[in-house]
C-alpha cells in the first residue's frame, strides 16, 4: 500500500510539472474546449481532476478525459493513461490497456528523445515482465513489440538480440508500426541480419503507413542515403 501511495505521489508531481509547462487557460474554457473534442483541453482537464486544481479531485473523471484525448493520439494523454492503467489510478489495473496506450504514445511522439527517460522508467518500474511475456505469447502485438524491446535493451531481461528479433517479427506480422520500425533499424544497421538499406527503406515505408512518426523521418533520411549511393531518383 505504501508503494502505491509513493507511485501516486510521484505521478502527481509529474503532472504538476507537465501543467506548469503549458499556457494557463481557465477551467471553464477547458471544459468548453474539451466538450467540443479538443484533445489538449481534455488532457489538461484530466490533470485538473487528478490534482484537484480548480475542480473537485476525481480520479475516475481524470481517466475519462485522459482516454478521450488519448483516443485522438494526444501523446501526453496516452502516457498519462498508460500510467493510470499500470498503477490502477482511477481505474482497474490493466497491463494490456497500459501497453496499448504507451505504444500509441511511442508511435506518434517525435522526437522520441523527449520520452525516452519516461519510457525506460515505465518498463523498469511499472511493468511485471512475466505478465508482459505471457501477453506476448498469447499473441498481443504490443506486448510482443515491448518484449522485443526489453530483450534488445536488457531491461528486466538478459539482453538477447535473437529473441528480440523473434518478438519484433511476430509483432510486425500483425501490423504493429513500432515493430516494423525496429526491423527497419535492424536492416539499416545490420544488427544480426545482413545490412540492406533498400530493405530498410521499404520497411520504414510500411511502418510509416502503419502510423509511426519516427519511421516516417527515418524513411526520408534513408532515401537521402540511397539517393547519394545510387545517384538515381527514388
């Protein structure tokens, strides 16, 4: 119980810092904008309900508004909702839903460096690795991607690039953009497979079409490399 309170207090501190970085809008303005579907306002209203800033503290309402914003791929809302599901804040604990929304955040966040520390902390502190692997082995595409990431980085698991590759492939076959992106990286850098820049560019294109913003940037960078190497128009 003490650990849960500690997690919650840490989470509130993060939300407080998040809200300080944003321009101030009145609660009434946020409510109006949120009502008409503004994702930024929905995320801010959720934070207000989470912290009790200008509205009654209500964790269930906070999750409600985080979800409305997250379902529009608002990156901060996706992360906030993932943390709520991970810790059972304002909702039941649900690892499957948690990794679904953290994956949504990763697909849309660019540059990812802004979120790397948070993602690393999420997987080192919030995720039960046994449950994650169980979900992956049951065919959950996001769990397969994150299992691959954990094996690739050595987060909670012994580093094993071959196992990482296997999980990435299983996830990519189901169309997960993040896994497709990582397979593109493997081909681009020759990580355990023969380096193939044309194959990498092709897979980055698939990942872009599946919704990965970072793959979109790598795709254009890769095209520039291929253009330089081949001196032809791609």
